[in-house]
C-alpha cells in the first residue's frame, strides 16, 4: 500500500520515512522498491525499544520537510510517528489494516494504538467491520473514512508452467497455495487441518514466514501430512507465482482487505476464502467459495468442489478478475485517499485555530 501510494503521488512530492531495525540497516526490500520507483526515502534505524530516539528523529524530519500530511501505517507508526507530526502541527492520517487480538501484550498495544487513533485527524479503515470497531472504541465517526485497499500489479504474472518450475511443483501435481505471515490470525493451522480432510492427492505449498513456523511444522508432522506440505519460506514477488496453484486458500481468522486476495483474483486462480473482515467486501459467492472462519471441513469441501467442477471454478475466477479491475483500481483508490487528506487538513486547521 505504501509503495502504491508513493508511486501514485510522486508528482506531489512524497517522502517516506522507513523505520528499520539494526538487522535491516544495510538494505531492506521495501526501501529498495521505493528507490527503484524514484521515491525519496529517509531510513531511521533504531532498536526495538528506542521509542524516544525514534520520536526525536521523526520529529526532526517533520520539522525539516514540513509535509502537508503525515500518513502512518501500523501500531508503532500511528503512536510515535503520529505524535511527532502533531507536535509539529502537521495533519495526520492513519490507515488501520486490522487488529490481531491475542494475548495481553497484543491487547495492550491495541489499546495504545486506539488512543493514538483518537487523536488522528483522519483514520482510514480498510474494511466495514473495522469502521464499526473504531467507532465502538471511541474514535470520532466523522474522522473515520472507509477506503478498501486498491490494487496495482507491480510484477508480471508468470504462466502456470513457469510458476510451477520456479516453485519446484510437478506438472501434474494437485496443489493448493497458501500465502501469508505465519502467525495465528492468518490461520495456516486451519489450512493444515483442512488438508487432513482432503483427498490425499492434494498437496499444499506454503509461502511465507513468521513466528508459528516451527509449531506448524510439528502440526503437519503429528497429523501425518508432512510429506504433502512444502514450506517455501519468504518468496520475492510471490503474487506472480499464484498461477502455479489449482486453488488458493485464505484461511484467516481476521483480516482487513488482504492484498494476497487481490493477487489471487488477478492471477485467475480459484479462490477459497474465510468470510471474515473485509473479505466479503471484495468477493462474493460469484467470485470465490466463502467459508466460515476456523472451519477446516468447509475448506476441504470447497477444494473438493473445485476439483469436481473445474468449469465453474474457472468462471468464478474470471468474474473475480473482472471485479478486481472494475472496483479496486489504484486510480480510484488514490482519489479516495486524496479526499481523506483534504479532510485531515481541514480538521487539523480547525483544531489548531482552537488551540
């Protein structure tokens, strides 16, 4: 999203502040991508708990650049970057992609983030359920803007044979693809449970990395499906490889508007997706097979349907791509974000006059 926004607004003098950990100080793919696009980037390298240093660096950058708007993405940016911008009397916009829930620490982080969001001049919610969640948390409804993510394909989509060759998948293998961060909210464990209920011919390719990798590997081994699962790890330009799969599964427990879903729609791969968060805003039963969250049996049933009736699967895939191009273009998304910026500048000006 940041890359697409930056590239789409280059003529309006965009500058990105990328806060990195020490391990990323010598180069990060996100920074390299922006530099390739010709977007100016300032990297701020700080430790995981160097909050004050991060605040000072961001505040100094705001004071030097005097941007018309500071747009933050994510918990830490919303809290620290938003505070640095407001200290310099600069309008702030925060995009909320979702809340993961979980243990006490995550809930504490979310509480701090929500406190920061209440002070933001505008908040972009990428799904309808997030709008409701923000309102219930006390964010001013007049400052909440529902703007689903947009999509532009930065990479050339490979053919099925080329994508399979890249991933080491045999020509005749029956393979379902799963792409995402290996963390609880993404539900890779649900997909593994589903695989135990599928026809043994189905194989699973998992693209991504994350804190649950070891646990998921143990789950696959204990379930007797280890030989049917390939763990590819993080793969560059993963969206271009989706044509390799006979189906794509999004088994998340919670979502905003997932970019991987857009990539699957663009690739014309049959989609099975959990009916959570912003997913129903993107696809309906005309474009994908929607299943309940944490319902591996429903995923297995959907994959059986994809195999039993491939023609219907193809038709859903074609309608999914047509919907992607019609409703989620980057041009319309950029225009919607620009309107949010205008609203934030108005709110900020009013607040500064009162202050």
